[in-house]
């Protein structure tokens, strides 16, 4: 029996609720309805009083959980779509992100953002905002591409004392599956993974486009071209060392992402590689 990306997110929330009485879920239609994508289905029954419907106000949702977090709770907020988080922008970047640095008091909130393009989503339900939130100090930004990472990273997000933007890709919800969930080790945040080893070109990607990169790499292998695919997992913190080591091995870099090209994650990766002078790395690696 396999488990989907969406089910992994639901299971991670259930485990967090079960293990820590400080955890609760807050969002529009997350209780009886189970959320817009059913990521909280049946959780209100299993954990009465801890899966709560909010008003239709993203600003109020995040403002409420910031207050709860600084008083010791560990809330999870579900945005129905990442696009709607713009309504709560002030609360996220001026309150949650900056709170620790102003007061030395942690603000451990997790904001789940269904992100990215999906058939029928339209222009107001398809945006990928990870690079926007990565710009602001104080926020951690996660972009899981696999069932295993969706589960493990969400549990880590809830446990981290900083506010976390958890970008889960809608296209992956029921399309990506795994045989079982991993045993969480609390060591995934900020560490990229080599999704496919190769020698001819490094492709750096994250979220849904990791799977596009893997398909392309498989196709090119028929022609003797071996692509190394790096899955960032989290775009903030960004694992520059793994990227540099891969580029040192292949000597070439291609960045693939769904977000806007200007000022995005791809631009940041390219800038970091250029700034670190990867040619020196190549010489060192090759003796």
C-alpha cells in the first residue's frame, strides 16, 4: 500500500498533534470540511478542539497564531492557496519574521502554503511565492518534492522555533507516492539531496520541477549524457555547499524552477555559484 504526498502531510500533522499538546491547526474550513485539499481530513474528530476553523481573513489568522506562538503554542496555519497569503503579508514579514530579533522571544509558527500550478487553478490560485518569503530575515522556507520530505520536513517545521513557510506543491498532492513514511531524524532542513548522480551537468531544482528534471535526465541518459539532479529541499536556508560540490564535479550548471525568473531562487543559486568561483572548486576536486 502506497502513501501520497497529501497523505504524508496529513500524517505529519496528526503525529505532531499526538506528540505535542502545544500544537493546533487553524485555517479556513480545516475542521469538519477537512481543508480545501483535505489535508486535515478527520483530524478534528481525532483531536477535538485543536483543529479550528478561522474567519475568512488571512490577516487575522496569522495575527492570531503569532500571539499564540509567543505565549508557548506551536500553531499550524493552512492557507487555502499560497496566493492568499499576500493578505497576511504584514503579519508574516513584519511580525512573525522579525519578532525574535526584536524581543529574543521565539515565534514558532508553521504556515502551510499550497503552491504552484495545477490544471484548472487559474491566475489567483497558482503562484509560487517561496522566493518572496525567502527574501525576509527570520523566515525558513521549505519546498519538499517527495512524499518522504513532505512528511519529515513538516515535522521539523513544527518543531523549529522560527516561523516556517511550508510550500507544498498542489500538483504533487495525489501524483507522487511512496511505499512508506520515513522515521524522522530532524536533520533534513537546510540540506539538499542528490536526487540522481551524474557527471556531465548539474541541474538544481526544488519542489515539483525536481520530477521534471529527473524525467529529462532519464531521457538524456539514452544518449550517454549523465545529469546530476540536486533537490534543494529548502530554499532558505539554501545548501550552497552541496550545489558547489556538484558543480565542481560536472563543471556545468542549469537551474530549473517554476517561479518567476527575476529575483527568484534560480537567480540566487547562480549568483552564489558565480560568487564562490566554482572554477577553483573544479581544480581542487580534480587535483
